[in-house]
């Protein structure tokens, strides 16, 4: 399955090499004719004449930071990769400088989005394969999520690729970062902390009290009690659970759409979503969420590249992968000295800063926070 | 200090182009070069992944242990119709899985980073070559159309061969030993054995 998935990604990627060139060439020609590009200038990002010369060292340092987040907090890593592409490399201001009417603006914007997704897609492919081998995928739920993911992933790029200017993209990206900041903030509230403490105490109490011989094996497995389009009630070892089958489809759609539009992974959104929807056990949530992320990613990348021929700067991805690896090795070592709470505070401040900055730049045209 | 991406392509060109200059007919030499490149990238990637894993082996063992013990407790709780304990253990297991997922992502990155640089180099070196047209694509395909599926096949074959390769077989065993904390990740099917085992112990 992994290999089929990688093959699918590969085929998508490779069938469109010429399409990249075409879309890019058209955009460069148009910008040159409009006097925004100087023909013959030194090629930079994506080979565009006069585009920023991306600095490998700077990219590497930023990616180390991204990798450090991946290994300590997790969810914020993809966001930070996006911030790097937009701000650190100066691609955001570069794309914006072309103004709304030119194709080159959209080519660069779409390229940023796809670059972010590659970082997550490959990993999901590997996890899905391993979970599949271990029999840890809930096929019906995975399929329901995939239906939503496929429609979300195809529809959003189809509707927005080449139509979203960097300015608007920045604003929406900022909104998403703000949302994440709020979620992190909620996690730090006494109520959420208390909930966690209770869970820990309950888990420990159970672990201490577990006795042999009191398992009712007669009720083992999943037994569907009622199934309607809006409610599925089933028992799992005699314990009743219920979920609405429509929710995974809608949830999958929105998460995939968001991931596709913003160029971030949807994994960190899917895991809590799956756990709360059906109270699924971890060993099934893991596989199912990885599969849904993978399906979403393949589709998203495919639609960008097949329908719109978006170019990717591979060496940039390579440098970032190296940085992420270094950062992820540093992360577990520093987390011993930086308490979890301090880490979360840093991220909340960062999320609000980045969120406000991008939202105001995107929607108002100027930044409310320094640098203005 | 500033190195530009184009300079990396140029530096790689000096080394990698030799893989494509075997004394064979041009087309055969080209495909042999692609296979060799895929194999070299796979070996470098696998060794890097092993290096990163063992540098952080304690971290990976901790996450795996936390995930496994909470997952197994949640399954046992459910088998005893204890929904409250199941939910508690399951939420802790999911939290550990989240950390494991992102750590795994970084680990996977350590095995594929060379591929990205190779793709960049191939775009630089063979970017202008048009191979053939596909019925459903408007434009002719380029070198990656052949290389990426080839890399997938090579990596898959390598994974199958790993247990028989000296260094890689040891790596595989060491990883397994590092993550084993006395219990394997349970599934529902294991409940019967688990229950019998506990009964025997007591």
C-alpha cells in the first residue's frame, strides 16, 4: 500500500513536469512583458529571473526550528514550515510585489502551499502502510474520511489554485494560526488541565486494580445495534458507543480542504476528531488518521500538479528535510530542561503574533505588529 | 555565509553524472544510472534513519512504551465494561500517539532528504529531455516519470532484503529490542491470551 501510494504520488508528480514548465514559462513571459521581470537576470527561486536567491543556510536553520517543534509540541511544525516559506525566504513579499493581476504571483503562492504539503505527505504514506500491515485501519471510517478528504482536496485547489493571491492567502493562513493559538491557550486553562489530571488518575487507578478472569468474552468485538444515515449505535465488548456517519465525511472534507488550502498537514486535527467522534481506541485512530492524511495529501498534491502544473523547488525541500531531522534530534534533549508549560506559553505568544501579523497584512494591507 | 541552491545542483553534477557514464549503449547506461542512483539514495537514507533513531533511542522507547501501556490498559478496561477507565487510558494513549506520529515524521524525513536533492539535480541536468507523451497528459513527461517509480521499487526491494543484509539486519533487531518494554501493542484478539496469561500468573 505504501508503495502504491508513493507510486501514485510519483506518477502525479512526474506526468506534469512539462506542465510546471509551461505554467511557469507563461507566467514569466507575462511578467516580463509587463515590465515586472528583467529577462536575463540571474535566476532565483524556481529559476525565475531576478527572483530571491534562497539561502540554504538560512533555510536549514529555520527548518531546525521546525523539526524541534515537531518533536516537542507536534502540531505547530507544519505551520512554522509555512511561516518560513512565506517570511524567512522573502517569498511572500516577492510574490506580493507583482500585484494581483499577474500569473507569477499565483505560481509562487501555489508553490509555497505544495512545498509545505510534501513535508507531511511522505510520512503519512509510511505510517499508513505500517498500520495496514498491523490490521489497524478501520476501513468504513477510513473510507468515509477519505470520501470527504478526496472531495475537499480536489475541490479546494480546483477552486482556488491560481485564484488566491498571496495577500488573501496570508490573511487566511493568519486566521488558522490564530485558531491554533486559541486551541493551545484552551489546553492551558485550569479546566483542561484538570481534565487531563483526572484522566491520568483514572488510568493509573485502573492499571493498579486490573484483575484477571473478569473479562466477558461473550460480548467481544463490534456489534452494530442500529444503523441509520444519521446515527450508528454499536457495542464494543458490550460497551455502547454511537457516532453519526455523516460527521466523518464532513469532518474529512473540512480538514482536507483546510490542509489543502493552507498547505499544512491535517493529522493533528484528525486525531482528536476521530477520538471524539467515535471514541475509537488509539490503535485504530492512529492508522485511520494516517490513512486519511495520506489520501488527502495525494489528492491535494495531485490536483495542484495535474490540473494547474504547480512547480516545486526540490532543493528547498531537501534542505528543509535535513533541518527537520537535526531539529528533531535536538528536541527531545531540550524538553528535559524546558517544562511543557513554558513551551506552550512560547507557542501561544508566537501563534498570536504570527496570526495577527498575517491577518492584518492579508486583510488590511499593513501589519498591526512590528515589523510594520 | 550563503550557498545557493543552484550551486548545490552544480556540485552534485560533478559527482552524480558519473553514474550515467557506464560503458554501455546510451539508453541502457541512462537507465542503469537511474537504478544506481536510486540504490545509493536508499542506502544513505536508511543509514541516516538508523543514525537518527539511535541518537534518540531513549526518546523513541519512552513514547512507544507510554503509547503501548495506555493502549493496552484501554483495551483491558473496555473488556471489563469500564467505559470511564477506557476513555481515560485511551485519551492518554492518543496523546502519546500524537507525539509518536510527529517524531515518526521527522524520522522519515531523515530517510528521504537525499531524494529531494537528487530530484533537484535531475531537473537541473535532464530537465530539457522529453521522454514520451501520455494519452491523458497534454505535455511530454520528463526524467522523474521514470525515476520516482524506480526509486519506490528499489526501496521496496531493499526493505525486503534487509533481514539478509549484515548491517541492516542488526539495525532492525536493535530497534525492536529498544522499543520492547515487556509488552507488545495489544489488539482485541490478544485479550483472550492476555486474560489466560494473567490468570496463570496469579
